[in-house]
C-alpha cells in the first residue's frame, strides 16, 4: 500500500496541460506555450561560466549544511542593498530551490493541526506543503477588484489559537500583482509569523516590492534563483529564518539533503553580483510583453481589473468564454493549440480565470493570442 500522506497531495494541473501539450507536439502539432511559469531566457553567461569554473576548480564536494558562506554573505549584502535590512549569514539556509526551503520551514513551524493562512487564489503547491507537514491550510479569498491583494481585516477574522503563520507572495503567482506597503505592514503587525515567498522579487515593472523583513523580524523569507536569474533547472534557493529555528532546520537539512549542490551555489554568487545587465535586459523584455499581453487580452474580452505589475503572469477573467477553467484550458489547447493554465489550479476562487504567462517571446505571444481570438470568434 502506498502511504496515505501521498494520496493527500493534489496534482499540479498546469503539468497536466503541459504534458498534453507535449504529447500533441510529439504528434507534430505546433503548440504555443503560455502556461509555463519558467523564464524562456537562457541562464546568463556569467552564471554558466561560474558553474563551469567551479567544476574545473574542483568545488564538487559537500558544502556546509547551511550553505556556502560566501553565498550567504552575498545574500546578506543583497538584502541590505535592496531593502536596507540586516540579515546575518547564520540566519540563512541554502537549499536546492525554493521548494525544499518551503518544506523545511513548514516542518519546523507546524505541529499537527496548526493552521497556515493562504490566499485564494495562490501558488498551487502551497496547500500541499502545509498538509505534508501535518498543518491545515486556511484560505482567505482575494478579489479581482482589489488586484487580488489580501484584505488584512479578512485575515484577522480567520486567526485562531491554532494559526501559526500567514503566507504571502508578492509579486504573486498566479496574479502578477503586488501587495501594497500598507497592507503588508498591517499583516506584519498581526500575531502569527509571516512566511513571505519573495521568489518573484526583482521582476517588478511598476511600483516597488517590499521584503517582509522591512516590517517585522517575526517572519520567514523564501527566495530563490529560478525566476529572476533564469536558473530553474539549476535548483537553487534559500530561506531566512528567526535564529531559534536555524538549528532545527539545519538538523533536517543535514539528515535529508546534507547540503545544496556545491557548484550551483558558486554560480549563485555570480548571479547575485554580476548579472545586473542581464537582469535589466530580461526585465525590459518582460515588461514589453506584459504591456502587449494585457492590452490584447482586454481587447479579446478578458477581464483584467487591476493590471499586473510583477512576475510574468496575467490572471485574466475568462467567464465570458466559460465558467469551467479546466475544460476551457484543455479546449483552448486542443482547438487553438495554445497552452494556458486553468485558474482552478490556484484555488476555488480562481475558477473562471485563466493564467497567461509572458515568459515566452513577443512573437509567440502575438501568435498565441491571434489563435485565441480565432478560437473565441468560433465559440
Ligand atoms: C510562488 C512560487 N514559489 C515557489 C516556486 C518554486 O520555485 P523553485 O524553482 O525555486 O523551487 C514557484 C515556482 O513556480 C513559485 O511560482
């Protein structure tokens, strides 16, 4: 018998769309991918060079379980420079992506039955991490007219004696929106810990993102190199935690993972310190695509009440086409040959929406949206 805990894990629906799209491609169909949450850009050359050099120079052994000290120091400098917050290298644990960091944080934080507040919609994997650590996700709906920002007073109403943490993600997947400074501050002042997933930081086209550490130390930061530096496959991330949690997390890291990949950690230093021009180039291209995509989706009748200003997603109201986002996404794939992600993947409040990713070339985005126009004209 397979263990019960595995049965509680829900599938990641975007992967269902992607797998069907790949099967169609194997049959010769040309599919435009607007479903994937992965940069289309190549990893910056200086990062690749640093990784190659690290191998040649023999940096191929286990590192300190908390991670390469030089990388942790570079992360501290990054947080100081970007947000004016002081973090100590011994508050940081380097992991193989943000995902394992999430597993470590919730494992260190939750007793059986402890609650974590998450928004609806939110990144599809959050509830699974929480449940796996025997916690209970408690959802707070967020609304299109608010740009899908949390209403702190609605969070407050859901807080119980069992609430251990409030999970925030700004800029957000799937909505591409930022949490305003005032709402973030209000959330930081609530009693539970805040777990802040800052993986899309740096990919902000209007306004400014804030780290939770600007407002409270009663917080955990999740961050990683996948998105901003186009390093998804290299698997590098980190967590920043209050000091009392570090030793317990370190013991889990030592037992379960030993350390993150040594070569990639050295490449991470180059990402933080040498990619200024690469990041600026990628950002300006994302921004150009964002503007085009938002304008065109609106023309096609999709509802976008508050324009997204971060990450690389547009979460568009598709109720004019269908209220069943899963069926709609597969119909668009089968008939228009465009991959899109059903809103239901991100929670029941995401039903009726589709997530479009602009991590694809402008040329492909134009072609994909032309195909969707033809699809809608024939409905
Ligand atoms: C909001 C959010 N958090 C975390 C992750 C996981 O990223 P990583 O590649 O660092 O594990 C993703 C990936 O899509 C994401 O969108």
